[in-house]
């Protein structure tokens, strides 16, 4: 519907219009014509999912513009009050986040992989939309938000199950303090939402049901947390095997992403970027390979030039 489309694009900045010469340059980069050759990997950030209605952090409509303070790993682990705040806010934000569907950019990237133009995707996002769109070689650098893990016994369970348990044990709290869905909705990045009520002393956070006492945490890397060694190594290997890198919707402010692009540039790999706004790696990307447009528009145009047909967005 028109309303759903407007909602999906609410968090996606308009960007600059792509000119035919831009499309040609991007399509040539993706296809590896001439001296480019070899394998291409994509690095994606929050900007590729804004067209799915998922808020990012740093754009004009992003969470930081509203005073958002992301959850810190140390605070979540050490402070029960912070854990309660996180899970209480998730009762509003998670449902919105979990309903997001892959957009044209996700489908285009999956189609380019199937056509042999993309060797793999390293994503900073925790939304799982690349895999949902059909991309097969995906490294979730910062984990996945659809699973929770026990910090004591390492047991895992689907996030949706734990969210339902939270709603069940906090039904009275929700009835008193959680406004109806849609009323003053203020959705933030990664399944968070602003709530008017800020006293979480009576909010109950159930422990792990397997060991009976462990802290359950989303299977993601919070700010200040460390990448899992095997994930870090897999991302480095994917970049190491590539000859060129396409950055999509990432400012590369987070060091884990910046390091991958920096090391690729040092190794002499070609780099192109589709991103609206300044990034930490601007100096590493030639001006003629920087495109300040929406990822969906850019990738679908490149697909059209290359005769690749992405799956239609529902």
C-alpha cells in the first residue's frame, strides 16, 4: 500500500540522482570489466536496510538524531537495571524490527551473487535480511538479532520465543506503562524504541530456562563488545580472497568495518561505495566510484545494465 511504502522509506534519505555515467561506472565495477577482474565482495551497513523501514544510526532521520544511546556490552552484562531497560524497550521496538522485509537492494545483491558477480557479503547489520533475500555467502559480522544466547551455558533460543515470554511475565507492566502500538511510536535502531516510562524496577527479565540462572542476551555484538574470533577471521578471509570491494550503506565508522576496507585498500584492491553522507573511508575510494544514492536504486540500475533480474519486492 502507499502507507506501507511511505513507512518503509521514512528512514531512507533521498540521496542524489544517478546519472547514466554513474550507472555505467557502477555496472563496470560490479562486472569486473577490464583490469578490475577477479572476485568482488560487498560490505553492507545500516544504510542498505533503511529502505526496509529499519532505522539507521547516523542519517538525518537516524537514531542518533533523536538522542539515542546504544546499549553498551558492559552495561548489559553488569547492570540489571540496564538489562531491564533494554528488554522493556524491545517490547515495542522488536515487533517493528522483526516485521521488516528485504528491499530491492537486498534482492539485487542476492541476484548478483546468483549470477556470479558477487562472491560474498559481509554485513554489519543484525537483521538477517540478506539471507532472507537469498544471499548464500553471508557473514554476519555483528551477529543476528533473531536469536538469544545464555552468557552462562551458551544455550540458544529463538528471539521471538523469548519476546513472547517477556510479554507473558510482564503483562501487567505492559498494560500500565506501554502505550498502544502506533501511539507516539518512536522506533530506534536494532529493535529498540523510546518509551515515555523510564522506571523499570518492576519489569521482570527471565533467566535462561536451560541452566536456570544465566543472563540471556541477543546474539549480537553490542557497542564495546568484541567480534567473535571465528567471525572476524571469516570476514578477513573473504576480503583477502577478493579483488575488489563494494561498500553499501555504511559510513565505516565502526572499526571492524573500517579495518576491512583500510586493509583492502592497502592490499591494492579496488573499492567502490554507495552511501549517502560522509564516511570514514572517503579518502580510500576514488571520487568516480563514490555514489551518494540509495542502495536499492543503484543496485537495481546496475542489475538492469548487466541483464540481471532481482526478485520482485513483495
